[in-house]
């Protein structure tokens, strides 16, 4: 589309942080307006024909809140935890090319997201970690008509990952673990990796 306009965004974020002993909490609220957001959907072209391609959406609005927490040496020396959760309200406010999208949740933006990581230092050279990632199921199209848990959709997912890392010396670290150990099947149009065994060697030069 030679008439495609660039996106223009207005963003506001407010952040507050406070410590409660070993626990540090960070909260933020955010607001975003995107003029001429670029997205692929079906609508009228300049000749009045319905086509599917990348077009401008007049106005998209997102707002939300996020809470992050982190603590060090919780309950035991070497036990660290980081976690966060966020809520996002994203909507198409104005779309003159196809007004049926107006007021509908914007696609591919989960309403809820959460992640976290628990790490424990077993010894001076040995560390273990357990992490998780979650996202609720978003719309897969601009009109809120396509939602599913299969190829071609964007789905809900919950993954749990594990790692065991060993520092051989100050320059070499080896680690082994399993990503998505619970073997959850998620999609971002294509299938996301299921249970995956990982082995890493890191060199510091």
C-alpha cells in the first residue's frame, strides 16, 4: 500500500518502587495511544474492493498495570526469587476502513501475563533454577471472531523451565535443563516448542 502511513505513539508510564526488608516491589501503570497502527486485516481499498493486507488502523489504545517483586536470600542463604504479573487492556478505538473492529480487544495482546524465576545456590559453583511463563488467550484477529488453541491461532500457554548450572572455573560454565517441562502446547500461529532438553557451554573471554 503506497499510502501506508507511519505509526505515531504517545506513551505515559508511572513507576513506584519500595523495599520491605529483603523484598523489593515495583509497580507501574502505563498508557499508550497509537495513531495509524499497522496491522493486516480485511477492509476496503481506494477502489471500494475488500482486500486483506497491511493497512493503517486509525487509533489503538492500550493501558495496564504491572507488579514486579524480587527478593534475595529468602528463607535460606542463596535462595532468590523474581516474579511479575501484568494486566493489559488493548482496544481498537477507531478504524474507519472497517468500523466493526471498533471497541474490540486488539489482537495478539494477552489480557494477563506472568513470569517468574526461583534460583538456589546449592554450592559456590552449583546453581539450580525453576522458571515459569504464562499468557492468557488473546484474540487472533482484529474483530474478535477468531480464538482457538490450534495451528493458526494465538493461544494461552503456561511453561515451566528448569536449569542446573555448574561453574567449572571463572571462565567456563556448563548447564543442562528442560524448557517447557510440563509439555504444554501453545501457539503463536505456529506451534511453540514443547518439552525441550537443553545443554549449554558458556565461555568468558
